[in-house]
C-alpha cells in the first residue's frame, strides 16, 4: 500500500475511534481491534497518538477500557446516503406526520443534521425522498399530552412520586387521586403509556398519557426495582395488556390469508407451519386473551381458533353477538332470477 494511502487509512481509523469512544466507555483494546481489524498493539499505539495530540483519551483500569473526555471536540459526523436517508424518512414520515406522537424534537434534530450534509449528498437525497414513505398507525398528540410527557419523563429521572387524576377508558369522570411511581415511558400501537406502580392498587400498571387529567409531583422519591424493564412488565402480552395466565395459542388460517399471515411477524413467540393445502398454522405463547380475541375476530372467517378452548369459546360468543346485530339481513349477492355473480379479484 502506498504511504499516502496508508496514512489516509490510519487517519480514518483514528477519527472513527474517537467517535466510538464518545458514545461508549467500554471499548477495550480487544473490542476496538476486532472492530477495525487490527491488533491490540495497534489500538494501544492509536490511543497514545490521540492522547499526545491533545484529545482527552484515558484508560479506565476499573473498566479495562478507554474513555474520552466529554469536552473533547469531534469532527462533524460523516453520513452515508443510506444512513442519511433512514434518519430523514423516520423523522419526516413517522414524527413529522404524527404517526408516533411527541417526537417533534426529532424533526428539529434532523434539520440540524441536514444543514451539515454535503451538497452532493443532499442532491442524492432529494431524488430519492419522494419515492420512499413509511405509514404506521397514526396517533397525534396535543399540547396537554406533551406537558404530561415532560412531567412524567422528569419524574422518572428524579424518581419523584406523582399524585395523579386519571380518566378511565369507559369515559366516566376522573377517579379520585392516587399516587403513582413512574418507571418507564412506552409507545404501543397508537399511544404513549407510563408504566409504573399504582400505589392504591398495589401493582404495576400501564396508563395512557392522554387520559391523565392532572399530575402533581410530591416531595417524595421512590426506588425503582433493579430488575424492572418494560419488556419484563409486558412479558408475552399480545400487544400491551399482560394477563395473569399464559396460553398456548394455535390458529389455522385459510389459503386466502395464509401467505400474508405467515410473512408477518405478529408476536415474538410466533411459529408458523405451512400445509400442503395452502393453509397455515400459527402458534404463540400469549399472556392473557383479551387482546388476541379482537385480533382473531378482525380476521373474520379466514381464521379458526384450534386451541385453547377458552379462546375458541370467547371468539364464538363474540361472533354470535355480532351476528345478532343484523337479524334482518338475509339477502345474498347473486340470489334471485338473472342475478350475476360478482367477479372475484385476485390479490397477490
């Protein structure tokens, strides 16, 4: 390799090492060597070069890794076309269009990043942007919800107990005030939720932010369980409401829906089995039945519950109640003299 090319390669590695050190304090010589495909000896030499030229690189013996002083100046981040495209699309299509509420700061951050992009990269992005789009379930947010979000986020950081008033999903008047220990904020499907301990109920719960009527911080702190995480709370819930009992779910989908069903990841425990007749069986381990009942019903006649018996019975009861709403609908398309059967459209 010519000397000039090697120097450029070494410089690029040194700058990349600085970026990594700024974001993480556990970069040992072994991990850095593996990251850049060089020896640990080369990494140690790199760190000495950086330290000798004024960058605040030090070795933390307790963590056995290098760290970078927070005041160290770093060069602007150089993004590839794919990296810049992914950031802009996520910010504009997800945050900018209100598909996930309370992400307005992401748009401001993206504007700052865009202002630093090279002209050639901006030109390439402008050609691609109109042909890439993401559509999720829309949520939206209000100024009141934004305020609730900030209050709960601050309480999570400071571990402050909150006195809250909350309106239930049934639309009744706000319940009497209660004390709440917020552990985490979580976005699910269309809304933000605060997960934490409801002191009056004495249990963990998820509360939708837009239903909070008022929040007042108390002069009291709480201790969050060290093993808490949003994942541990949700467990194997179908979406966001974990039940007390875990069920082995088995569903059978007809050939019309089989391909779409099998190609989509509906749940983290999902396992699909395709059959020679074109149908597909989906199996899950789900905590609670309340949410999956409605999902099964949304599939109509294309989905049959094989097990458990409890889910099969609940779906049957709901379907019967739905049918009872239409007692006078007897006509079928194509009945009667001279009637023509509608053409069936194929969807691939």
